[in-house]
């Protein structure tokens, strides 16, 4: 009996142990399945969040003002293969909050730092916050995308030679000359493979890097604060299509023509020359474009804000005094020759671009200079007693000329109401980095007979059209009829439908490949 009882106890014990093992194995399997599902859901949710960010980044690269005003209606939703799984991103705080998500901020073209979701977003930065959901699992991915200013003060496909060159940088918003603590590195490079590709003579002071695939010659007394990199790889150089820009400028209605030798000029719209022109005095640009199908000589200063294009050479004999509102772009197909009267008194502010070569002496350039010749041996940059201040402001990174479109009684479209008559002037706003049309614009109404002169700012497309009709009805700048009404609306429609037809834009940063002009500062799971 004792043996039979002992055997029964043993069997019961074994059954109990086996039951515990079976339960443990089953529980482990369930927990493993649960954790596997949880990990899969988290990864799936992160993928959806990153998909929403990728979509937003693609939208911004196509239209860099996308989401910049935080208006509703620009949310991005990505649907996953699992029922109820989504990726979401919005630049509007209210929309994002309604979805339980953080909001994104586009400050690529901002004037300074702006508040974002839980952080400040610096100028030139796109802050993207994407949220992915799979069931109860939520993942948020944060991305900081940065587009720095064009990084070189001097760039050339050909050789660079300089004597007594001073090259430095200043940050955005710091007026020239700044304080010693404000100074940034200013760099130069040449894609020439010659010997030497870069030749810096006595008195030259470079605060940044000097680089070239060729050799670099530094004479005694030359200071380079950054790296000297001979034999380095070639670097991208901005490439403007000068012929296309001149061709487009020729088609603008209302162009004024000048030829031969003329006196001082003020250009507030499009002015052109079909042969060549010498300006005996200053050239003042008031948001205007001067194009020359030949050579241009200016026996004075070039100042103001605007663009000068010449199919052949440009010679500037003189220079403007420093002014914060000067921002000029010079582009030519042959030699670009600037002769000043001293670095302390003669300034050029903006972008210098030549399809062959740049020569400059005895002046200060605030901005950047680029010589990009299809024949590197035939072009280059040659400087003597020149200070170059590499700056993202002062047109070093952006020069644009917006269109001014106006209706004047019995005179058709004209750009400047102050020439007489009276009418409406529409000034579209463009992204200062890309030249792309933005969402709001300024309108100026000038009615001399009624002593009426007023400007409205930041109007939308529909507000501009409504204002044009209301003011023409009320003040009668022209006899109101259907033809006038239709013409006004056609002008407004033309600007919004074809903004690039009304703008000449020279911005070195915009002409680099995306991989060269942008950097991912941050990509992380929050």
C-alpha cells in the first residue's frame, strides 16, 4: 500500500510540474508574441511618421514657401497597409493639435529665429514633426533641415590670382564692418588644375579656407587662417544661364531703350540696349533690370537694388559709398572689370558673376564673386587691393527684382505711377532665397487728381483683385468699363500664373544642387 501511495504521489507531482512548465511555455509564447507585435507596431508607426516627413520635404523642395505662413489646409496624411494606421504632419498648430500631433515650422526664408513646437527655429531651417499611429502605438519623428548661405566669397572655374586681398565673412543681420567678434571665415576655391591654380601674393589675408584641385602658391606675408588644400576635389560652382535671362528680359513690355553714350541713368523697370552703351555717370537701380546685348561701361557707381546683364563685357569705373539698402547683381558673358578709388571709400554690394573672368582693384565687395567659364584656362579671377566681405545679406545670397505692373489711363501697363497719370501698382513678393512667388503682395494706388497715394501690404491674390475693382470703381482712375475691369484682372492673373516671367533672380545658393546647398541637422525619434 505504501508503494502504491508513493507512486500516486510521484505521478501527481510530475503532473503538477508538467502543468507549470506548460503554463510557463504558453505564457512565454504569449509574451513573445505581444512584444513582437509591439516592436512591429512601433517600427511601422515610425515608418509612417518618416513617410509624412519625406512627403513634406518633397513639397518644400518643390515650393519653398510651403507651410511658411502656418495656414490650414496643407496637412499631409499617409495611410498605412494596416487598418487605421496613419502618418501625419501639419504646419498649422490648430490642425496638428486636433490630431494630437506637434506642428511643423518652415523658416527657410525667415528674417530671424521664430518660435516652433517646443523649440526656436533659426533662420534658414525647416523644422518637421511627423507622427505615426498604429493602433494605440504612437511614434513622433523630428527633423531639422538647414540650408546655409552660399559658402564661398570667391569661386572660379579658372585660376585665382590676388595681391593685397582681404577676405572675411559677416553673419546675417550684422552691418559692415561689424566688430572683431562678429567676423566669420571667408573662403575661396578654384577648380583649375594648373600650376598654380591659386596664387596669393604679399598682403593677402584669408580668414577661411583656400582649396583647389591644382597647386596653391602662397608668397611670404600671406596669412590663411583656415585650411590650405591643394590637390582637393573639384567643388560645385553656381551656373547662370545668362543668354536665357537676357532673352527673357527682352520680352518684357514697356522696356525703355538706351544706346551709345548716355548720361546718368535711373532704372526702375526694364531698360535695354541692343548694341552696347556707355553711361557717363552713376547707374541707380530702383528694383530694375538693365540688359545689354553687347558691352556696358559705367563711368560712375552702380547703386540701389536690381540686376545688370550684359552679353559681352561690363566695365565699372568707380564705386558707390556704403549703404545698407544697396543690393546689385552684375552678370556678363565676357570680362567683368571693376576699378575703384580705394577700399575705404568705394564699395560694390551684391553678386558678381562672369562667364569668363573678373578683374577688380581698389574697392570693397560685400557679397560674393563667381567666375564660371566653359574654358577654365581662359577665365579666372584677378584682384589687387580688394576687400571681399562674404555675407548672406547685401545680396551675397539673394538678389531679385519683383515686377511692378500698373494700369494707367490710356497708357497701358507701366511700372511707375509717379511718371504721371495714376493707377495701380502691384508688387509681388518673392522668396529671397529662391525667387519663388509668395502668398502675399503689396499694392500701391496713386491718384494725383484726387491727391490719393496709399499702399496696402501683404494682400492675397483675391484681395488684390477685389481691391483693384473697388478702387477703380470709387476713384475713377480710368473710366470704368468692362474692358478696363478685364484688363486689371488679366494683369493680376498673369503675375500669379507666371511669376518667373516678371522676375530676374541671381542667387548663387539657389543654383547649387540640393545636396550641396542643404544639410540635415537632426533626424531623431522623439
